[in-house]
């Protein structure tokens, strides 16, 4: 799954994103609105990680989604 797909399915993906990064609030996800760099910034803000680490976390999460059956992608739990 690429970021364009995430962005296009943002409302469906918010649950999976919240499961992955539980410190992100609904307000945070509303601000992000599917924009990858906004998500990076919110992860940095909430978790105190470096920007590069947040980007790596997102890449790892995307890879994990690619390994799941398509029907499970929007309900990922970590």
C-alpha cells in the first residue's frame, strides 16, 4: 500500500493509525488529513522521536499493511 492509497482512504485508515500510534488524538488525525509529513510531525510531537525515526516507523507500518490481506488493512492492530 502506498501513501496515495492511505490518503484516499484516510477516514477508514484512522483506526489503524490510532492503533499503531495510540498517543495520537482524534484531533491530531483530523489535522493530518492524510498528509504524510503532517503525520510525521504529529508522531515527533507526541512521541518525542526524531523525524527520521518517525518516517521509518511509517515505512515499517506501510510494509506491514502490504503483508496483510486487503480486507484486514484498515483494521490493523499492533
